[in-house]
C-alpha cells in the first residue's frame, strides 16, 4: 500500500477534501513503482504537479522509487517551496537506502 498525501488543488483526488483534514489517497503498491507511476495511477496530470514531491519525508522527483508502505507527498504547481534550490532528490538511493554507484546521499554528483 502507498499512502499519497495531496495538498492544495490536488485534494480533489482524495475522498477527504477539507483543508483542515488529511487528504490521503491509498493505492496498491506495484513492484518498480516510481513517483511518476503513483501520480499517474492517482489520476493527477503532470501539468498540475509542482516540483515539491516527497517520499517518506525526503525530497524526490518523478523517477524516485516508491517502496511498499511509503508516504508520498504531492504539492501542486501553485504551491512551490524552496526545496528544489537547496536539496537534490534522493532518487539515487537503492532499496536499502544506500547511494547507487556514482551518486551521493544528496543526489547525483555535480
């Protein structure tokens, strides 16, 4: 199971749309899931999606792997934060949380 927390105008994809409550979409995990695959299964257009994507509290991008039981946070394009200027997505981590060859814990080497 993947727990997809949606914010702002993306709340309409969840059953609970009240901004005072958590708007969570629960979807079945599929082997090889990435943030992109999860977004597509929830039915969110990539045009609406902002750059602020998170997997288990870590800044991510569309190619970040999503493990079973993960919490995914998705913010719309009109709720941009400064994360993309200060952090790199952690897609470079293997399933054990270790950097893939040629990458660091903070993302691809510059």
